[in-house]
C-alpha cells in the first residue's frame, strides 16, 4: 500500500466516524499534520506517553552532556589560568630551572657601591 492509499483510508475513516464520535474530530484535526509528515517521509507522531518518555530521555542525555562539557571546560580553564599565573616558572623551566632574575638581583646587591658618609 502506498502513502496516497493510506491517506485516503484515514480521510475516509475520519469522515465516517463523524463529528459526534470520540475520535472523528481528533482525527480530522490532526489529518493535515499526518499528511505533511507522510509526504516528508516522517514516521507518525508518537503518543503522549512516548513523547513524555522521549522528552525525559533527551533531558537526561542533555544534562549528562552538559556536565561533561562543564567538566572539560573547567579543566581547560584551570590549565589556562595556571599557565597565565606562572610566567616566571615557565621562564625558569625554559632556562633549565635556573633563576637568572634572582641571581642578577643578588649579584647586583653584592657589587653595589657602598657610600660612606664623611663626618
């Protein structure tokens, strides 16, 4: 059976049920959406229960993915902050662990001229 035959059966059924039946008005009201979905190749819309279950599943998955993204972002941020906060240590590491700045300061202090004030 092709889509056109199925749609014709649905239309006929909705009309036969009529406006005074339980499902007739509902079927007539959703028929345009069914037609659009079928022509687009989409499956029939899920029931309310299935929609609720799907929504819960999507929400749980989204929360899990959000937690993973946040955890990764925090780790990356910590690395970036550590890198930004410690440029002197990076310089020392690049120079083989020696603290040339401190050495220069100490040498300068040791060799600074001493001024003696005359009485």
